[in-house]
């Protein structure tokens, strides 16, 4: 009886090597991405437990800080398309002038429900102007942009993005390079929505990794099967 030999051919072998390396590399890459996201989440959660320090030049993303100063009612920005528990609304960003530096930082006071009619903006007036504000610094990414017209013309303005590069263009003076998400303990606080520090959880990355490794294993079995099947013919 003639014994089958493994002989898949040069073309199939080249095809196999290329895609096997690709699938395996993508699986490893997704694991590394998951580990990186886990590190970010751990650092973020640790920062949430820290006592806030006064805002300074060394303060960075996800740091807990506090500032003392005065609210500016006149130039507030509402971030559109902010959905909270299935309800449409806005995140409200209010300029805050810091006492020591007289510099402006945008403070996210929280979420407010959208009125029944889009042309009627919700009431975002501030009653107490002087205040001490604590919270966590964030630096939102630009995200998907479908139009160049991202910010409305009249104050309070409606913006389609929370990115500071977009928002800073609406002010006549430079603003602090981070947004401060205020703790929900202020007199002027709105509904608090916790920051999500990553756009994809580590579990999803590990899930994608498993898919790539499964494709790698299936490809190996198909390559071996074809090698023997071809020779049998």
C-alpha cells in the first residue's frame, strides 16, 4: 500500500506562511493591546482614589486636582450627542478663571437633558460664581468627524466634539490644555457621568486575539490536510 506523503506545493506553502504569520502576529498584538489597556485602567482607578492636589505645571491626564477661581457664565459650550441611559442631552463645559494664574480652564460640570425642541437650549446658568472645584483631568480625542462645521456660532455654543483643539478656537485667549471633569459635589454640578479611559476594554482585545489564533489553527489544519490530499491524487 502506497503511503501518502506531505506535499502541498510551493504556492500553497507561500500562501500558508504569509497568512499564518499574519494571523499569529495579530493575535499577539491584540494581547499586547489588552495588557496596555489593563495598565491604563489600573492607573486610572488608582488616580480616582487619590486626594486631589492643586493644579500645577506637572499635572497631567487622569490626575486628580482642584482649583480655586471664578466661573464665566457668558461663554459656555454644550457637547452634543451625549446620551445618558438612553436619553439625549449635552455635556456642559464652563470656563473657569483660576485665581493664581488668571488662566482659563474648561470644566465639565456634567450632563443635562435635551429639551423637547432642539432650538430650545436647557438652562445652564450658574448661581455661585466663586468656587473651589475638584475633579480629574481629561484630554478627549477628536474621534470621528463627519463635518468641518463642528461648533455653532452663538453663545452658548453647541459643539459636536469635546476635543480641545476644536474648542480652543472658540476663545480669544489661550485655555488650559486639559478639561477638568468636576466631582459631583458642587453647587453648580449637573448629572455626573464617569469617564471611560479607553475606547475598548481589555476583554474585547483578548476576544479578538482568540479569534486570530483560532484562524491561525484552522489555517494550519487546512494546510496539512491539503498537503496530504493533494499528494493522494
